[in-house]
């Protein structure tokens, strides 16, 4: 079946530095991609999304890049803070079935 | 965005018993989704719950094990039946529509431990 995967399970970044979390996806028909943040004991929280017809989208301290040629998605977090420590998931949607498929997840730890 | 309340937030259950998880949304939504998140893993879709019809289950999940009710547009329940330790997971309710765009909103989850 189709899958969405992540390259690295863990990532440690010094506070104040920038972080990049990567994601590979296999379904070239995906219409929409979302990054979620999950803190301990909580459900996934929406961070930023991007449609398949875009290659970059920026939010507050976060940027998502989409490279459809190599089926790669990344989340950049600028000037990381201790509150950024969490597990980050990429997810994809195919508008045909409206199902949200999650990637493996990357645990980001911000080192004070 | 929709606000989702899930109950219970956690429970410890004996094997062979069943647990019903409730999901309440503060607005009417067409589609509600139930996910399972096994320890240290990602989220896997169990089923899609539509009001007025039977839930649609994903491969590997069956109605006898995970019966779902959807009596109206703001409420759904998921029952984990005849539990075994392998059912120990976080179970999450989700609805389409969130902060912006096409994002899905999630409840805080139910942490289930089967002993």
C-alpha cells in the first residue's frame, strides 16, 4: 500500500538553532500534505500544510518545502525553543478518499 | 476550529473486557475518524464513522473487534472488545477541518493499558 515515511527517528538541536525534519512519501497522487506536532499526552496538533501544486509555504518560524520530483517533504523550524521539543509527523491526503496517512514520526529534542 | 473532547483520557483494563471511548465535537461534522497509536509509533486509521451508516474499516480492523457508533453529527463511540495486552495503545478521535486549510483536528486521545 501507499506509505509516508521519515528519514530519521530522532533529532537533537541546540536551542536557538534551526532544525530540519524530513519526510519521504510514496503516493504521487497525494493532493495535500500536513505537518503535525505531538507533545507527550496530547493528540497531534496542526502546524502547517501545503498543497501539491506548491513547493514552499511559510508560517510563523516554520517553513514547509515540497519536492514532488523526489517525493520529499521537509519542515524547517527556525530559532528553536524548548517548547518545540515533541514528535513531528508528516501526513498526506488524497482528496479522492479523504484519508489522512501518517508518516513514522521524528522526535525532536531541543537542548537548552 | 472544532474542539474535540474524548473520554476517558486513560484507563487500565483487564484482558477479556471491553472499553467504550467517547468522542464529542462542539460542532456538527460529516466525517469522524478513529485512529490507533501504538507505543512509540505513528497513527494508524481504524475506521471512518459516518452518521446514518455503518463505519468503514481499514484493512486489519474489523467491526466485531472495534464496533463504532455515530448516532449524530457531534458524537461517536469506539469500543475495544475482548481486549488483550496487544490492544494497549492510544486511541484518538479526529474530524476533518481544523486550524486552517484542510487540516484534521484531533482529540487528546485515550491511553489504554490492558493487563
